């Protein structure tokens, strides 16, 4: 049922790795990869592009430095870790636990306990949010973020979510803009009933059915999880709880759209770490372009976000703008670029009425462009074939 789960077993002594590998229960679907570290790197995950779901790390005499490096990894790039370390060393144990280790063993490693913690991690993986974007279900979780405030991230998030609902998907929308969130207004919903605050408080004990109780119901079928009040300045929810909430939403819905504020914090790092796609909204000027570039660099460093998952969305696009799509592509290192037309009046109306353009005026240029954008979250195999006029999915991005 669990499929194959990779366990990375890393350390500096071959015989130690062998003795642990022998104790891992066969037939449970584990695929154990051993990594004998022989060079000067202290981080057992150094240079690994696709992070494993579980790490078992055998410390060496350099344990303090090894634990420090693991604990310093940015939130979005951490891996559930089991440490095997020196015996009767309370300092090493405490450092391991503070760094988020799931358990701490000494040699000889007790097979029963080791397998129990591995099974526990495996069952957590079922609500795990880390995704390589190539799962059978397609890109499931998308983050929408503005290069600058006012770029249009909330307008895009609301319309994108609704476009997917129109396409008969079950969709939830999560508002992580805890200070200036506007999704309830954009969808004419009244934030009541516990909301995100309560969902976060109860995150450790609720399941994907119970979380429904904290969500607002849009008449289209879309569900919105948003704060009911403005968060106190500087507040940031516990990353593990938030990670669990994202996992529950992923379990309950085919697509999850998350609107995050531009300011990178722990919450946005969790969301970015979980994202299969990131839509980076910018407007057609040099200031937005500069901020977009900065975001791509800092999200890579802070949350380990692979730029390949980012799609740049030039919002309020106008033909005679000073910055072209080619300029944007070039400046952002060749990432995919799509455009959303400028339509001030219609979007102001939709913001004021709480009826997104995709619902109020789906035939307009903005409505159509949103629909096309939503196809980037479809499964490859269900994408519409190329039109006979020769427009490809990429074609509409250009010129
Ligand atoms: N394509 C567009 N054309 C015209 N105006 C737009 C467009 N997209 C957004 N806007 C305007 O920009 C404002 C800010 O959008 P919003 O989504 O709230 O920004 P953000 O969430 O990035 O801060 C909206 O209220 C709307 O008036
Ligand atoms: Mg917003």
C-alpha cells in the first residue's frame, strides 16, 4: 500500500552502515540507499537534488558539527531523520532532538524500535506534502505569490482556484497572507467558524474530514481556509502544524492553491517547500522584474525551491508595455512565462462584488487567460490536444 519509500542511510564507516541495513525489515517497501561519506562534507544531504523521504544518519567523532549542519538546513529542505550516535552522550542527544531528529539510537541499534520509527515516518508520509511534481495525480499543490505587494496574487489565486472548480476538480484555497489576506472578500465569503487559526491549533489531532469544519464554502464547491482575524504582528504558525494542514488538504482535494505574502517567513517556506508549481505574479515594469528575480534567488536559498517549478505570470499585460515577454524570460533565467491581460474596470468590479472574473465574465480575455493558466495544473495526459490553428500551450505565452 505504501509503495516504495527510499531510506537514505549515511555515515562514514561501511561496517556500521551494513549492520543497520541488515536490521531494516525487508518486505515493507523500503528501498535502502547507502551513502558512505568519504570526503570533507559534513552534511549527509550535500549535493542531493531529490531529497529522500527518510534519512538514517550515523554520526562520527565529528558529531557536534554534523548535528549543527543538519539543524541549520532551511525548513523546506529538511528530511525526517533518525540519528545513530555516541552512547551516553546527552549533549549529542539533545542537539539531535532540537534539530528535529525523530529518534536517537546507539549501537547495537534495536531492530524493533528502528522499524517502528521507520513505519511511523512512512505513515506520516501519507499525509506528507513534499512532492516532486511528477506524481500520478499531476501537480497537486500550487503556490501563488506576488513579486511585489499589489501585483495581483490574490486575484489570480481566487480565479485560478475557481477555474479548476469549473473544470470539475475538487479544490481548496488556503490564505496564508495572515496580515493582509483578501480572499474572503474576493469570494464574497464571511470569515467565521474558527478558520485557519483553529485549524492550526487543532492540527495535531484533526483529519482530512474534521478540517472541513474550519473551511468556508463557496457556492461553486470551492473551499477556502483563511484566518478569521488579522494575526498579531510577527506571528508565524508552527511550521510542523502548517505542514500537517497542507498534507490534510492534499489528502482531501485534487488541487490545493495557496496564496502567500511576498515576505518570506517560515510559513511561506513550508508552502514553497511543498509546492509542485509556484506562480510568481509580476507586473510589466523593471521594479517588478527586479523583485521577481530576487524572489527566485531567495526562495531557492531559503526554501530550497527549484526554479523549474516556477511559472512567471505577467499580470496586467499590455501590448505597448516597456518590458516584453522575452525580456522577462531572459531576466528570469529562461523560466516559463505566461500573460494575463490588463482589465482594470472588470477586475475592480469583480473585487467589489466578490464575484471572480472566471465566474462573472468567463468569456473575457482575462477569463480565458485564467482558464489557460489553470491548464498548467492539469495532468499531462488530460491536456487538450493542440488546436488546429497551431497554438500550443507555450504558443499562447508568446508574442
Ligand atoms: N489583470 C488585472 N488588470 C487590472 N487590474 C488588476 C489585475 N489584476 C489585479 N488588478 C488590481 O490589483 C489589485 C491588487 O490585486 P491583489 O490580488 O489584491 O494583489 P496582491 O494580492 O498581490 O497584493 C486588485 O484589487 C485589482 O484592482
Ligand atoms: Mg493579496
